[in-house]
């Protein structure tokens, strides 16, 4: 049967190993996975995928950055979730072997059940630490992304307003100049000048506020430059000529398909354009002219005519009629057109109508009207006159010049013919064979820097907080709160040795008797000798240390040479030495000897402990004391025993604080420095002075001393001896959150006011 102690020790070792594996292996791996994910997405700057739909690069801050952040968090969380299985595999590998570490069907057994809480605790610690270290990079990246969006939105709003105003002032709905299309173009599609790609949404939007970047890398302005930009129809996707939207439209209606087409060719020829010009757009007087001939089936029914968008933008109508009889197809087509025009708002109706009666020869309006009336077309003339537009009847279907003048009149040119000439559509750029996939190096570099700064901000912040270089009220008071937690005010209190800094004239050390070469000053710290009374004429020898002023002491310690102390005597009779303190004529004797802490050692081959010194606490009830007396006599001692004792060291301690640093200066001044990283409330106490010396505080000290701040207070000292120096004790209170500590300092001040600090 196995030893249970060995099993417990093995179980404890496994628990420590599991915890160490979680903190030393799993935690660095999880942080490394987060760092790799950040570098893969933002550092390596992979090319973004080809945009779907609009052939433009989306704005990184608005479109791509959220995708990158989501991809980063999703991939990192998946990788870290996989790494969290490491401690469990580690336990399985230790219990079942490395080969079966990934097999969870067999369980871990009884030992695994006992170790499972350790695994869970280590995983919780790893998750909490990872979350604490990763939440700052996430928040900082979100802050940078939000700042980028906040800067981009006003930029976008300005240019969106400009683009809307420009579109309202410059662009107007116009029909497509191609006869096969003819649909209303409210927003033409700009073409990329490099690759010819169609940018249907060339506006301030998620693809850019002022500039869109085509997938080929070309730049396209969203505002301005419309007259220099290549455009195409959004319906038939054919290139549009310049100023197509400013053209005056004259629609040809009625007539058989072949006859109307022949009239259209003669109109183009009369206007100086090729008969087969596509689009049939010619130069006009100030504005282009578009003689528009709809498709052959455009006037087949009233529904077809109502769907003809060119009628809504027509400035004039050229009605081609070969037979004025009511049942003829030309007349029915004219009536359908008049019904469609009558249904339009008054401001959209054509202002001029021209009836081209093909059988009539060229002539004036009256002659043609008479001919139409004789041929039975009076009903047609009455319908035209009832439309409210200016009507002109013309003949001479083969007269190209006359037809050109008629079309010019319909377009609003009452004078001479327009200069003419075809306005061709621009040649569409050849489509690019490849695309330039954006990397957004600058924007991704900003997010990379944000993540890197987030990973470093906590260690850097801890270093700055520990170094106390930040203002206490910065970062919502975090430096002050950290300093208060790290170095609480009550934790700065300690005991300081008054005799650590002594001079030739302070303190005054006297003794009842001193052996040659062993004066009583040897007991002060920093001396290598000792005080001895060897050769004393009597018993009850003593040593007295006079401080020169009343002070509140906390503890007195003294040590004899251990070799000079009788072990049997010290163990049984609680000797050597006796202690007392005085304030003037009042003598204080410690009453609670059980509170004394003895210094001792046990010699070889002895059952007794040799006590050679004591730490004697002085309670607050002892009050201020100005001298300490250590006697050599004790219960059961004699002269020979006192001569054998050698007193090596004496310490007198009081309680002070490191929250403040006091530096006495000449002229009764005291420099007070706040050593903490937060503001403290000051309280200057009256000075402790020898008899006959008086002090008056000059002015009012500040109520609050800022963090690492310094102030100087001054006293007027009177009664100082001219040829000697006297000790002066300073005390300043520091308060915070209901806790108060006192910093004390001692100095020797001469008659001229010159001070020598002893702290």
C-alpha cells in the first residue's frame, strides 16, 4: 500500500505544476495568439477582397475597419478557446501519458477529480489576466476607429451637401439620346477614365467623400468635373455625349416606320450630321439639338405612347402624316401622342407642334393647311389647334433644308439655322484586365499602433504610477488612488532612532563611573567600544542620556556584551540592568515587564538562555521624557558583577512618518516636502523646546500640500543661548481620509539661528 504522505505530496506537486502550466505556458500562448492576430490583420496589411457591385474601394474606417476588427476578434477568440484546453491536456498527459492526452473518454480518475478544481482555478486566472491585458487594446482600437469615423462623418456631410447642391443646379433629367433606349436619365453613370468601369454611386458615400478610388487605382472626384467626365446611360449602358442633358428635344411622331425614318435622316442631313449618326445629337445655337425618332413600335398603342419618356422632355413635336383620314394609322398615332401630351403637366407639355404633310409641296403654313383641309384633315387641324401649343403646318418631305429649319423652330430657334454638326459620344475606355486590391497600410497601421499601445499601456501605466511621475488628478485621479493603495498613509509610520545622528554636544551622556578608555559616549550608535565601570569604587552604577528637551518616545533598547553576562543570573533574576526615564524631577518606571522583548542566546551545554538586552516599549501614558537612565544594579547583583558588565549600545526611538520630509533650515525655517503622490492636509504642531526658549509661528502654513509639493514655514525663536546650541523638535501632521500621521524631525539651533538637522 502506498504511503499516504507521499500521495499527498505528489498531489500537491501536480497541483502546483498545473497552476504553473496555466500561468507560465497557457497565458503567454494566449497573449501571443492575440499579438499574432493583430499582426496578421493590421501589420501584414493583407489585400482586401474585390468589392462586390460598385467597382470602388470602400472607405476603410466605415466599411473595412469593422470587418477587420470582427475578423480579428473572431479568429483570436477561436485560437484562445483552443489554447484553453492546454491545462486539461497537461493533466491528462501526466496521468495517462502523452499518447492519450487528447483522449477524454477514459476520464482522469480519482486524482484527476481532485486536480480538476486546480485546473478550473488556473483557467479562471488565465482568462481574467488575458481579459485584463486585452481589454485595453480592444477599447483603444475602438476609440481610434470611432475617432476616425467621427472625423470622417463631418467631412462626408460637407461634401454630400455640396454634391446635392451641384446636382440640383447642374444636372436635370433628360432622355437617353439613343433611339433604342430613350428612357429618362436622372443620374448618369460616370465611367472610370482608365478602365471604363461604371461607378453608379459616384457620390459622397461609404466609398469616399470627395474622391472614389476605382478598383484599377484611378481617382474619381465626387464633386465637380462633371463636364470632363465620361458618362453612360444607366439603362442601355452606352456612352453619352457631352451636354446631352442640355439638349432641346424634338420628337418625331406618326408616319409609317420607313417614312418617319426617312424624315429623320433628312433632318440630320439638313443639320449637318451624318444620316446614321448615333446618337442623333447635333450642335445647336447655344444648346445641342436632339431630333429623336423613337423605335418603330413606339406608337402602336396608347400604352406604348404613355411609356415614351421622350415626350415628357420634348420641346417640340414633328407630326408626320401621309393621309389625313381619321382611320389612317398616321392620324391614330398623332391622336395618341396628343392624348399623352394632354395628360402631362402644363409645364412639361411641348410648346410647339409641326404637322409635316408629306403629299404637300414645300410652302407656307396657310397653303399646307388648305391642302390638308381639302384632303379631309380638318379634324386633325382642329385637334392640333386645341392643344394650346403653337402649330405650324409644313410640306416638302424631301426638302432637307426646310425640315432642318422646321426642327430648329420646334427647338425654339426662331432665327437662322443652328451651326449644326454631329456631337459624337466619347470612346469608352477599354476595360482593365486586372484590379488593384487595396491594402490600407496607413489606416491599418493606425489600428496596429492602437493595439500595440493598448498592450503596452498597462505595463507602462504601472511603471509611471510606481515612479509617481503622473499628476495625482490625471486619468480621473488614478495616480492618486494607486499611490494611496500602494503606499497607504498608515504604512508610512515607522520607528526612527533618535541617536542615529549625534554630535559632540548632543546628546549629553553621563555616568556614575567610567573605566579608563571606556567612556559612556561609546554606547551611542556608530561607536565600536563599550561602557564599563571596571574599578568602580561602589555599586548601583548608572548611565544617563540627556536629550535636552521633552519628547514623546516610543521605545528604548540597550544591549550588553553577551560574554559579560552571567547566563544563570540573567535567566533567573531578570538582570542585568534596570531602566527608568525622567522629565525634570518626575521619574517614570515601566510597569509591564512582560511587554519587554529580550535579546538572548543559549550557550552550549546549558539549559538557560543568556539575556543581554531588552527592547522596552514606552506607552503613551509615559508622557514626554527628556532623559533615559540605565542602571547596572539588579536583584542579586554585586560590585564584581557590575564591573564585569560591558554596555555596548543604546537606542532611543520615536514614531515618525515618511509621508512628509522635514528639513530644518537657518533662520527658524522648516521646509516641508510631500513625498507621496497625492495631496495631503497639513497640520503644523508647536515646537518642542528646552526650558527658556520660545517660538512663535510666522504667518499661516498652507492647509493642503500638493503631491510632491514643497512649502516652507517659519518660526520666530527667542531665548536662544549665544554660545551654545539647543535641540529643537519639529512635528507636522499629515491627514487623508480620516487617518493622521505625524512626521518628526530634530535639529540643533544656535544663537545666530543656524540649524543643523539631525534627521
